C-alpha cells in the first residue's frame, strides 16, 4: 500500500517504504547493526532511537554523522555505513555556505512535542509571534512521532488530541503567527546579557539539509520543551545490535510502522513498558516477556494519589488485558541482566531480583530473542536550560536533574520557561497542561494581555504531578543494578569505556562525574554522557574501588556541563565569530523588534 | 575528622602540598622520592582545576631564551624519564611542534626567534613553504613557512597528574581530597601546620601548589601573591582519523602568551590527541573567574581552525570548555621559599605552561626543601620579587 522509494545502501539497491527512517530501513531489511565502532570495531545499530546517543550514525549523500534514527529516506539517497570515525576525508563534500538566517520573534519554543506544540499554540492564541524549533522532521515530538506510513495514528495514543492540536498549530502557521522550523538542532540558548534594557534570548541551531547550516532566532521569551529519553542500564551485551531503548522500539513503530524484530523482550521498570509491549504485539512481533523490575502492587500503598488521577488506572488495566490476550507473560521483580549474541542479539538472560535489585542466584533464565527493548525511566533533556543559567535540581535518577520552575512554569531565569519532561517526568497529559500554562505565561511576559490558565488545567497539572510522584516511588531504578555489569561490560558506548576502566580511574582517585570523566573518558564522546552519565553516577555512588584517598565532604553533584547541546560543524560554529558585541546586538534587536511589533499588534 | 584525631601522628607530615593538580603532583612525587613523608591536600578531586582544563602541552617552542626556557629544558628531560616511569597511561607523545607563519615578514620573525633559541640549545628547524605539506598534509595552502621544534611534546595532563600521585603514594605519600585549606598554624614565625576543612595537618613545610587559586592560599597565611586568572576556551571535536600530526600553532601565539593585555587575544593552536579528538585553542583574557560561555570566542576559535586546516570545517565540535591559567605579572612562575614566613614555599603561577614545567618545579622544590643546590638558578622565580618590584 505504501509508496516505495529506491535508495542505495552500501552499494546495494534497496526499495523501501517512502518516509520511513534510515534506521527503520536497515531494521526492516533484517540488519539491526550497521556502524562499526572506532576502537573495538564492534557493530552498533539503533540504541536510543530518538537522536540522543549517536550510535546509529550513517553517511548520507556524502554527509557523515547523520542520525539514522531521525533522518527519513529520500528517493535516490546514497547511504553508507560508517566504520570507526564518522568523519569522511572527502574533499568533494561541499562546504557549508548559505547565508545565516536571523529571525526575531516574541516567543521561541524549542521542541514540538506535546508540551512545545501546546505552548506555541497558547502563545500564538495570545497574539505572540512564535517560532518553533524542533530536531524532528514533523511536529509531534517523540510521543506523537509519525510518518507517512503511520499518519492514521494506529500506533499512537491520544491521536485525536494531537489532531486537534495540530489543526490549531497549522492554522497559526497559515496565519503567519507561528513559524515552524523542523530539522533544527538547537545547540545553545543564550540568555539576554545582563544590564541591558531591551533583552532578548538568542537561540542557536544547526539547520538545513542534513544539518549543515546555521540558524539563529532572537526571542523575548523562550519555552524549552525538549522532552526526555530512556534511561538504559549497562548490562553485559547491551551494545549488541538488537538491544535498544524501549522508546527506540516505539519510535521505529510510530515513525515507520516497522517492528524492531520478531522476538522481543521488553524490560525495565515503569508503566511505559506496557504500551511498548502492546504496540509491538499488535504490530505482529512476538513479545516473549515483559520483565518489570518493580512490584506494581505497591500502587496500593498510595491510594490518595491514585484517587486524584483515577483515569490512569483503567488505562493500565487495559494494557494488561491486551497483553494477556497476546499471551505475553509479565515477570515482576525480574530484570534482563545480560544480552548475548554473535554480532547481534540472540538471547536475553533474565533473573529474579532480591529486595535491593541484585539477581537471585539460580533464578537465571535464557530467553531467545532478537530484540531487547529496555527502559528504566527517563532522563530529562535540560542542557539548554542549565547552560542558559536556569537552576536545576535533583530529579528521579542520579545525574538526571530537572529544571526548577515556578507556578507559571518560569525557570529562575526571567523570560525562560520550561514545560513537559524538562521539569520532571510525568507523561504527555502533564506535558500539555504545563505547555498551556507556559505558553500563556510567556505571552504575558512579552506584554500580551492574556487570561490566566483555566483552573481546570492548573488542577490537572497538580493531580498528574502527584501521580507521577507515585509512579516514581513504585518504579525506582533497582539500586542493586550495579551488580549486573561485569568488569568487561562497556559503560560508555561512545568511548567504549568498560566498568574495569572506571574502577582503575577510581583507584587513581577519581570520585565524581568530572574526575572520572577526565581519567577514564566516560561521557567524552558524541553523546557527551547523556547515556552513560546517570549509570556512571550510580556506579560512583555505589563505590568503584577501595578508598585510595582520605576524603572529607561530598563529591560534587553531577557537575557535567554540555555547553553544546548538539554537535556543531566547525564551519557552522565559525559563524558565531561574527556575533556582535552583546550590547550592540541588543540595541539592534530592540529597534528591529519595535519595527516588527505593529504587524502583530494589528492582529490583537 | 574530630578535633582529637587531628593531633594523631598520622596527621603529621614532613611536607604538605596544597593542590592535587599537575604541579602539586610533581612536587609530591619529588618530595616523596627524597624520602619525605608527604600529604597532598586539595579542596576538590585530582586534577580538578586548571590541569583538567588544559591540553597537556610540554613546549620548548614558545619560550624565548631566559629563565623560563631553562626551566622548560630541564622539565623536558625530566618528562622523558617520567614517561617511562608513568607508563603508557600518561600518553606522553614526543610529537613535535610546528609554528607557521602567514607572511614572509612573520616567517622571518619566526626564524629570528628560533635562531636565538638555538643559541640556548633548542633544536629548531626552519621549514620552507614547500615542505609544510610533508609535515602537515591538511594545512592550508599559501602559508609562508614555519619552524619545526622536534622537542615539543604532549601528555594527557589529568592522567599524568593522577599517575604521579600514585607513584607518590607508592613512596608513602597520602592523598587528602576534599580537604580545603583554611589557614596555617605558625609558631615563632614558622609554619607548624596546615589547617583544613577536615582538621589540622601538622608539618614544618607547606608547599603552595594551588595554581590559579594560589593567591587565595597565600592570603590565608596573611600574605599577598599576585597570581591572577587568565581565561581560555578550548573547542573539542568529535574523534577523527589522524588529520593533524603535530602541535600546530600560528606565529602570533608566542606574542599573545607573552602579552600582558587584559583584553581578548585569540591565536590558533591545534592538535590531535590519542583519543582522536582535536583540541582547538587558544584564547586569553583577564575576566576574573567568570565561568560564563562566550560563543563569540568559541566561534573565533572555530573560524581560525578552519582557516588553518580547511578540512576541519566539516568536523563537528562536540563540546568546549574553559579554564583559568594562573598568571603572574611578569609571566614567570613562583618557585621557592617565601621570605615572609619560614616553612612556606610556593610552586605556582605557571600560566599556560604548568604541565610542561611541573617536573622541573617539583624537582627544584624538593632540592630546596632538602637544602641542596638546585638544578638551575631559582632567583628569577623567587616569591619576593613582586615586593621588590613595588618598592624598587
């Protein structure tokens, strides 16, 4: 039924469904791994599935380092898998040259998922000129990720809500109130310089065809709705092609209608595992087991919170019923503690866990599988917020901070708002409530007369946050997971750093995120520690070596900074050398903004 | 950690080194090798200050003849010994340095500088433009030539510091991390102990190797020491195949290093590392301990790098970081006893050359502590020179 396109992959002619991702094309062809790592030459394929981990890089039409999980195939694409470095010493590749675009607006929104879209529409409703910058190629974010093959929403939840939201979004685009910029990798968010009256944020992005151009947006207020990604835990064999984040299996299905494999083990903790398993089973995969590390009966200990969000209960019950219909066994207080295979996943070892999460000896079982979809919760993407000076705090996992936000979703930086998973993991309904509040508040910040958010939305946000807190309490990452990896297990996928090397660095005196990074390189690679950061923090907290130094006081918390939230070609970064002196930029933007205003005010 | 315990003999040392960066590690190593019972105290972790924000340069090429060059040459010899002792983890790489000139006048200046260095025993080879591609195939065309310094080396600075500290520990030294030095105990005008956030370390010798923060440590002894921060940014690329073989920098680097300007100076310094990344520097500005990002400076570094190596325009930067070089008004480090307080020595103020100059600094400190004749004259580095400059 779907239209087919012809592409060339490593010299072979492939015919694949139009609009699916390159990762989905490989997966559908039964080739779960395509990149070879630089140091060990190991095969890698899709891992995070949403553009965070950089494990799936391919060269497309001469451009190296393209994320196969994000890029959709286009007719005639010439794709080659990468071996070692993603850099092609090929003089024929054109230099990035197009003129930079600098746009000004009232409110910039980073991210086009449930929170970002809702915020953009709310701000546009209030009369703001809005620009939406998003890494993806279509609006919807990861939750509503879609493509030509899935536009009917059959793999989605809340599709009617999305359709309604998109209609409003598209209407504002048609009316010129919203400018939508897909394929924009925002790498930094500069707050307004201090002590200037006409303040503007500057949003910097890598943009254009296969990420070669630079784009910049000046905005009076910014809403950051960059979402979250799955927390994966390093277990023996987790770098094998076929082992991926639960969200990656989900995104293959949602974006491309491709099942990640034939025999799937879904493992981890949290209610998100259920829809992943149901989706895969409905799409025709055999779900061998759902392996849940927590003990969901613990929900009964939190009746007050459950009452506040009663709607969630029948939803979970519905998933369980459907799993039963597909004869999917659910193993509770179990974990997938190892993955095995020769060049690709062949089997998964599951074991029962004791009270703290260590495997109970003698309970190991081997399940034949070609996919392990794992997720132990989510890590908010707060790099842009942190680098812009917004205060971050705690979070559900080690080294997974969230943005501190006030009742109006404003961070500690005036004019900078955060909505959705960046303020704490809570799901799409909460993200939409926060987006609604943030969009209105941003409009008010830039001087638009806007009504406060409906009380129902504010109540909804409070109820959903209570529910999220219960979910986190019931589905903690089992602390004993640090017993699952072995010394030769890779912890940092990018730099191929094993647990043994972390131990060696600890023996040299490394005791916090920064010092272990400096001595053993976890977090130094493409993903800048997004994937290994939380596990490394947990391993450090659990103790990696005998004490080699007497210590007083506590190691610094996380402390990892990621000043570039996305990789930036030096030719693009070089554009920033022409940035004016901050004060001059402000003066210019004030004039321009004054000039641009009446246009929008006319619509009020 | 209790007050009572701080009187234990286990908290009594022949020397307490303040700072677990590369200079403190070298001081601890040479002091321990001389048979002293040493403690190293740092408010953070190993290499958590400027050492962890550097490139690991061991350079002869950028030093004009004089006391700093002599110190660098001594350090060069010591680094070669240490390379064997510390093992491959330190990633000591005698790769050589290449200084390039854009125009003929600049090239003439470079050659003149090199001729003076050669008088002082430096190996420097003039490179005509036609031979540049042989040394660096990806270098931009149209350069006027360069000078090659085969003695320049690079080391992984954090690992080098950590391995030096491990060797020191093997020799009996103790590491006290997250011990912030809060002051000094004195009796009859002599140091008798170093106070830390976790108790007193009794000692008759304190070595201030606190790098950019050494002035603050001196202040805690009631003394002034003009060590100031000079901020620099480094841009790091994705891991690349070997594109750049040597440390390559432009002629203006030497002028900027020696400059006393507070304003922004940006020269081009590029080198690969054992892990495949390419490090791109170097900016210098005196803005205190301002940790904020300057995308404009980062952009300037990227633009210059792509000009010198056009192939890098397509390479992706994956991070940048900033560090604070410990800078003294006369650009010389401070090494030796402080006349104002017996038992206090300084080993700091190496600006951007701390990694290169660390072993010589450590050896001189150990020799001075033992009352031995130092390997080279330390008079130019003496801490008292700043006071003289003010009153003289």
